[in-house]
C-alpha cells in the first residue's frame, strides 16, 4: 500500500480542509514528519488509520469522537479522504463522521465511500456504502487486521515497545490478535467439555457395574451357605470376588440339575410303561366291542335272503327281452324312414309347381325391359352434351367465388385503413400525456437517494443500539443466573464433603469391628486396640455418596456453562460498546438514543416509503412511455401499410369483375351455375343407371327361373323313387320282429312289454344282489378273525389303569419343574456373568477414555511441565520466526552486541510462560531481561522486532503487500552512532521499494533525510502542512 493523497477536513488540529499530496515527495521513499509538540504530526497517522479501519492509530485515541477539530465551524463535517495504490491499482476511501449541528436533536452528515479509480472513472468496491461492508472489504484487500497494521505498518506513539517489553500474557494477546489464533482457545474449551462428558460416562459406567452386581443378588434365590450371598452382602467387593462366588453357585446348580434329570428320566420311563399297558387293554376292549357289532350285522343280513331270491328271478326274465329290443328298434327306424320319404315327395310336388309360376313371370318382365332400349341410348347422348359444358361452368364458379372474396378483402382493407388512422392519433395523445406525468414524477423523487442513504445509516445505528441494549439486559440476567448456580454448586460441594467425611468415619468403624486382640491392625499394624472406632448410627451409604457426587458434578457443569455464557455475552457487549463509541455516541445512553432513532426512523420511513412509491410509479411511467413510443411507431407504420393494401385490393376486384362477365356471356341460360349443371348430370346418370340395372336384372331373373324349374322336376322324380324303397324296408322289419317274439317264448307283444326293464334298473338290481352276497360273506369272515384274535383274552378295567398313569405323570411333572428351576438359575447366572463382564469392560474403557481426554486437556490448557498451552505453543513458533528475522537487523544496528532470544524462565505464581524475551549481550556473554536495555537500545530492538514481524506476517498471510511503514517517535533516545545505524537500516528498507515515514523531533534526522513534511501551527492554534525537499 502506497499513499497517494490524504485530505483531512475538521480533523484534529486541522480546522478546514488540509491536503497532503505524497506525489510531492518526487521519488523520495524516506521522509520525515517534523513539527512542534501538539502541532498535529500524529494526527496525520491517525487520519490514515481512520480512513482505512475507522479507528485512530493509538489505543488512547480509540474514541472517534475525539478526532473532530475543536476549531471547526458547525457547518463543516469531520472527514478523511485517502487515496492509495495497492498492487498497481488506485483506490479512494472516504469516511465522514456525523455530528449534532446547532438546533438539531440528532447527528447528521454521516457518509462513507470506497471506490477504485481507473482512467478517471470510479467503481464501487462494495454493494452498499455501509461501515461493516467497507471494513470487511478493506481488510480483505489489505490482507491485514487493524492490530496487524498497527504492529508492522503504522507503529503508533506509546505502543512501539509493547511487543518488546510486555509480559507473557500481554505478548500473547498482541500475537493472538495479529495471527488470529484465538480460535485455538476454543480447542481447550472443546476438550474441557469432552473431559466432563467422559467423566460422566465413567461415573455412569461405575454405577452400572455396581447395579449389575446387585442384580445378581436379586436374580438368584438365596440359599444357606451360598458364597455369592456372602460376597454381595459385604460393603466392598470387587468383580473378581463376585465372579468366583458366582462360579461356585453355578457349580452347585449344575449338580442339582444332574440329580433332578436322573430322577426325571426314571419317572418318565415308568409313566411310559403304564401308558403302553393302558393302550393294550383299551385295544382288547375295542375288539370285543367290534365282535358284538359284527354278530348283530350278520343276523340282519340273513333276514333279507328271501327278498334277494325274488329279485334274482325278476332279473332273469328281463334279460330274455334284450334280443327283441334290437328287432323292435329296426322296425321303428323303417317306419320313420317311410314317413320321411312321403314328406319329401309332397315338398317336391309343391316346389315344381312354384318354379313353373316364377318362370312365366320372369319371361314377362324380360319382354318389358327389352322395349326400353331407345330411351337408354337417348340418355347416353344427353350425358355427353352436359359433360362438355362442365369445365366452363366450374371455371365460372371459381371466378364468382374469387370475385366475392376480393370484394370482401377490399372492404376489410378500407376498414383497417380507417382504424389505423384513428389508432395513430390516439397513440400520439397517450404518449404526450405520459411524458407530462413522467416529468412531474422526476421532480418529486429527486431527493430519494440521499434520504434512503440517511435512512439506511440510521437503521444500522438503531440495530447496533438495539443489539447492545438486549445484550446488556441479557448480561444482567446471566450474571444473576451465574451467581445462583455458583451458590448452588458451593452448597452441593459442602454437602458432598460432609457426606464423604461421614462415610469415611463409618468405614473406620466397620474395619474396627473385625479387630481382635493379638492380631495386627490392617491399617497401622498394632496388635493392641485400646480404643477401636465405633461406626456412627447414621452412617451414609455408598449409593448416597455417589448420588451426592453426581449432583455436585451436575451443578458444577451448570455453573461453568453459565459462566462461559456470561463471559461470551460480556465480550459481545464490549465489542458493541466500542462500535457505538466509534459512531460518536455514549453507550450509557443507548436506550434513549435507540428510542429517539426509532421515532425519527418511523417518520423517515414514511418519507422514504412515499418517495419509493413515487419512484416505483415513475419507473412504471417510464416503462409505459417507452411502450407508448413503440406503439406510436407501430401505429404509423400500420397506417401506411393499410392504405397501400386497400388500394391494391380495389384494383384486383375491378380486374376480376371484367373477366367474370366475359365468361358468363359464353354459356347457355340454364347452364350458368355449377349446381344446376351438376343436378342435370346426376338426374340423367341416375335414370340411365336405373334402366341399365332393370335390363340386367330381367335377363338374370329369366335365366335363374329356367334353372329352378328344371331342378324342381328332377327332385320330384327322386322323391317318388325314395318313397317306394322306404315302404319295402318297413314291411321286411315288421316280419323279422314277429319271428323273434315267437323264438323268445312270449305269447304276445304285451307279455314282452310287461317283462322289459330299463337298462339302469337292471344294472342297479344286479349290483344290489352282488353287494348283499359280498357283505354277508365279509361279515362271516370278520367274525371268524375276531374269534382268533380274542382267544385267551379278557376285558380289562381301563379306569384303574388310567389313574395309575396320571399319578406317575404328576410325579414326573413335579420333578421336571424342579429341573427347570435349576436350569433357570444357571441361565440367569450365565446372563448375569456376561452382563457383569460387559459392564466391567465398559467401565475400564470409559476410565481409559476419561484419563486420555483429561491428560490431553491438561496438556492443551497448559497444565504441564512447561506451563505452555497449545495456543501459546503456536505463538512461540511465530515468535521464534519473528526473532530470527529481527536478529538479522539487530546484529547490524547494535554492532553485533545484542541478540534477542526467547526466555525459558517460568512466570511467577505458576502462570503460563514461553513468550518472555531476553537479550544476549556478546560483550558480557550473559542473558538479561530486555527491560534492562537503555532507551535507545530498546528503540533499536523494537524497530528490528517490528521489521521482523512484518517479514513473518507477509510470509504468513501470503499476497500481502507491505510497501509502506510509519514510525511515530523513538529516535530521540538514540546516540549519534545508533541513530546513524537506524537511519541506514531504514534507507536499506526504502531501497527495497518501501515508503517510510518517521515522526521525530531529532534535528540530526532533518539533516540526514532530504524529504520533510513540516507541520506548523498558525496564530489561531490551527495547523497546516507543507513538504520541503532539499
């Protein structure tokens, strides 16, 4: 960054406008700012810093309200305009402070601009000229924060030696702001939260382990002599003891399970034997019952034997009729054929008579159609004549349609011409009216941009004040919550300490209860126990102590969270207060100022909204005006086009009318329309087609009638021959039936018909007889088989056998229940063992995790052997780099005497260390504190340290352009030799392309530096500047 022009108005001691044009240096990169005390030398540096960052260069001048000149008139606003070059591009920034003019209630005049200038044109660097956007864009452009800028570019008065002589904590704060390592502070806070969470998990895992051990006692039944009951009944036990006792308990139940299983197996065997005996006896009883049923069934079948014999005789008689049925069916078939032949002959006679009548009628129609031949020939000639006129009539029709279309088009074109003329006149009037309204609206909204900018600044200021007021209220509430939580935490801690003391006292009493004379005490080893401790009556339990410990930890977590939240709010409150002060207001009056801004803002919003509405209306008018002008141009073009079209259509219509008249005169009167001619054609064609069709039909009907008459005569002859043959077959079938009737032994056809049975009835009767005989034989056989099976067997008492089996089943079920009980104890024991081991593993893992996080947290926060936190470790690295770069120049400027080193000494009171500085004196060969250096030596060391920091930051940030350095005071403490070396160092720097400005009273510097910016006071106390180049 290289300064180009600085303009200060009503700033510090500069009453009016003061312009410093750095182009007057004429290539001199090293210049001196010289002047009497209070003349305004430092104000120049303040103005540059204020223009870039909105703050003065020194911490003691952080209140921007102090920057306004006391000599300035009420009408003149305090402002700084700074032009500078950066990476061969030119920028201009303006900051104008508001102030309350006489007669006004609120401050006005606030203004900000940040632009890039290229070829006389300016481009905005931000979307809106708001303070926050400008600050963020400026910091991104320079690549430096305000703190970095004050340490390496502009070294303000009174703060030049801070980095050199301050203690570790102050250096840490300086370096933290410069290198922005405050984020690493949150690492320690994050690890602290992780530590608390891990500790809670560890304690929870311990409680879960104790709970699993207690669950074993509840899940397993207590029995006399149980080692598990004895171990769990102790006040203190470990997992190993519980597991050993649990294994002993499960071994007991394994033995019980084996005994009960053997007893159950024997009882199950006996029960099975009794069941088998019962089922065998039940089978014998079932066989006796089956024998009784079969005997009764045999008696019933033997009673039906006479009935079955009668059915056998009836079935034999019916079977003798079967051969006669064949002859009977042949006779009936012959009778049916003779009857059908008689019907066919009668139909053939009727068809022959009908065919003769149809032939006579067809011959008569044929003669009539043959007489219409002349008419058919005349119609052919008429059709040829009409077809010759058809093309000319079609052409006439087309010309008639075209003539009507052209007439309509000419009339429509005339209407369009008249409408276009009217529309053009209306568009002209509308455009004139819109132009008048737009001029009036432009006058109304001329002041909108300035008013909107003022309203935006007022809105930003009101937002800042509101945030500050809300934060201040929140800070009060959070402080009260923190105090209440701190008190609750202290009370919980007291209760825990008291409970812990009572528990420890009770443990001593329990140990004393097991002491015996002559046996050593496990604590002190004494064999004499004159006064053993007595356990208190109200001794607290371990569970109560754990609950109180958890309550204390929970309240501590709540208190620390509230404290962190309050500290964060306080930091935000300080930041907001700083912004309010830089805006020229007192944070103590924030609520009143906010209320005033709200009232003023409401009034101004009404004005802005009104003007915005006017602006929107103006934009709409402008859009409508542009549309009206476009529409007017279109209307004029449409008018010209419609006039030409109307003339063209009139000419075309006149030409078509003349051609139509000529064509019409060349056609006969009845043939001048296509419709009439086509009608005549259709009528002639239809009549010709009707006559031709009738002639063809008469010819075809005569031919078909002759064919049908011949076919009917032949069919009649065949039908008479078939009738004679059918009568002969009928007589033959009747004779065959009569002969077969005699051979079958039937006296008459009536006897034959009485003996006949339907085929289905015969089959059913035969099947019934066969079933009866088979069923009787089967029953006899089954009775014989049952007699063989029951030989030497008797009926049994099933009730007595069932009672014996049930009694044995109840006994086995009782044994099975006791076996399940033993198995359940084994399963619960195994499940409890697995859960206990799982809980122990989880507890040990959580203990390792907690210890790891705790150790890491202690290292990161600086609770370690070196008393160095993680953030400070990083800052130590940055400081070492700065010292390496600084010592390159300090070795030269001190003639090789001094060398800066980072101190390894511990800070007092156990504070964190690591950022202290010592100086190594090559003349004495000893290290000593940098505070022991003389004033000139401190200046040289501070200058080299600042230059080293510039080198490191430039490398750290990447892309940062450090082309300028301003140094305020410090050279007056140097002797002649040191001053010369310091100037040589600065000359070497400016030879690398840097511009260096120095504020100093030292006369030797005026002689050594050719370019001087003189700052002088006038008689009225105001200051002015002037470059002097020698």
